């Protein structure tokens, strides 16, 4: 396999990983409320997803390092198919909870293996000195483009599906399930891994905890990875506070909840487009800034200023309020994506292949933990002091996180012992 072929396969898998997610996003909460759930119940069902994802991040990352990338990615696609089918037919709170559990399992399983497959494959072709930034940048851009297209399509589907054919709000999740089936087929046939020997379930289960423990020790013990985990935590805080407070912020200038929902769908799509642009720009930003760490500082500064602009314009109404929010939202995702892509590159530079997916899952766990924390304090602060105050605090936190990249060591210095060898993971 050539480097170009590996990149094409990686980009296709990335696109199909996020397309079902984008499709279900616009109608998810509306589907729950139209099927009889209150907002509190809908929030609880979504929280179940987050809890399951956080709980399984590290075990599933370790499983990918033991069993291989393709098996875990295929399992993720299968769980997502089941989750979205369940969502499309759910009529009770507990059915939505089951869907949330299945989505959480799918999300945890998909965290890291595709990128690890690409990095391992590229290292096998071009050696450990291969330049990762161009491929990872394209991968990040494709993810964002997939979410952007998915959100727009998911928002339009309920408007064009005949009600006599199916419940319109269920159409996006059902089409998402079809996309997840395609993803499953592509993973099985497009991501070859070297054959590995037959292994007992007991042997696998014995190795996974050791892999996880070694990955955690590496993540918290090395100066590079420790900073990158904190950066991921801050990124989770920023994203959660934006996603939690933006819909309500847009409802008033748009003229009501329904129009605000439409405005949020458009702004979210623009944000994903900004994220794609940020991923594409990241290598150039790093080159102009003089390195990945300095590029991450620039991205963090842009993101912080954008959240600050959201805070400053939180009281604007009408068209000015919508336009200012949309512009700040796009710039926020450009900056955040630049930082995220460069952090991903620095993470992969700092680890060996054997613990690559485990450490990536640790980063995803840190991001999820930041999101959970933001969901607790940002909503409460916004209720007491206003949305602007909550975003002001978020902007300060993001700006302070730029200090994490100052004098960043070039390579990891952790003397962590070798982890158990992967079985057939390229």
C-alpha cells in the first residue's frame, strides 16, 4: 500500500465516522420531546451517553491496542447502527436511554483507532520520521466537512420526508443508521491489518488493563503529554459551554425557539466549516509560527478572542446579534481546530505505536471530562449572571491554556516501560 492510498482510506473512514453523527444532531432533542420526553428527561438521556463514553474511553483504547484498529472500528460502527435504529423507533424515555448507552459505546470505540491506523501505516511506509501534519490536517478537515454536510442534511430531511411514510423527525437517525452500515462495510474491506494469531478472550482481557495502566502512566508522567491532556480538558470546557449556551442565545434575536433552532443549525454548520478550514490551515500556521507548539498558541489565542467576542455581544439582538454570533462561532472553531490538530500531531510524536490509541483515548477522556465540568458550572453561572459572564470566564480559561504550549519540550521524556505488544495492529 502506498502513502497516498493509506491517506485516501483514512479520509474515507473519517468522513463515514462522523456523517451519521451530523445527520442525527439537529433533530435529536426535538425527536425526544415530540415523543413525549420533557427537557429534563432529554438532558438525562444525553448525559447517559456522556457517562458511558467517559467510562469506556480508556478500556476501549486499550482494546484497540491489543486487538487491532479494524476490529474495534467495525464494532463501533455496529453499535452505532443499533443506536440510531433504536433512536428512530424509540417512544419512551428508557428506549432513548438504551440508545444513549449504545451511542456512548460506539463513540468510545471510535476514539483513536482510525488515526492510529493511519499513523502506523504511514510509519510502516515512510519510516518513523514521516511528516504526519498534512495527513492529519486533511483528516481533521474531512471530519468537519462530514459534520457540516450531515448537520445540513439532517436539518432538511424532516422537511422533505412525507409524514405518511414515517415520522419526519425520525428520518435523520434512520438515514444515519444506513450511513453507519456503509461505514462498517468500508472499515472491514478498506483497512487491512497484518494477520495476528488466535488469542483467548482471557488473554485479551489480561493485556487490556496493563495497556491502559501503561498509557495512563505515560500520559500523566511525561511533560509533553501532561500538558496536552490539560489542553484537551480546556478544549472540552470551551466546546461544552458553547454548545450549551448558543441555542438559547440565538433564540431571542431569531424571534423564537423554532427560528432559533434553525439559526443554530446554520451557525453549527458554519462552525464545522470553520473547523475544516482550521484543520487545513494548521500545517501552514505551524510553519509560519515556527513550530507546532507556537502554532497551538496562535490557535488558542484566536479561540479565546472569539469566545470573548461572543461574551461582549451577548446582549445584541436582531440581525446584528445573529451575524456577530455566527462570525465569532466560525473564528472560534478555526482557532480551536488549529490547536486541536497540532495537539494531535504532538501527541502522536510523543508515543510509541503500542500505546498510541490508549493515549489518544486518554486525551478524549480529558476532553469529555472538561465538557462535563462545563455543563455543571456554565449553565448555573449563565442563569445567575447571564450568558455573557459564562462565556467571559470560558474565554479567560482558554486564553490561559495558551501558556501550556510555552517552552513545550520537543519530545516526550517519560521513561515509562514498554507496554504489552499489540497483536496485529500494523
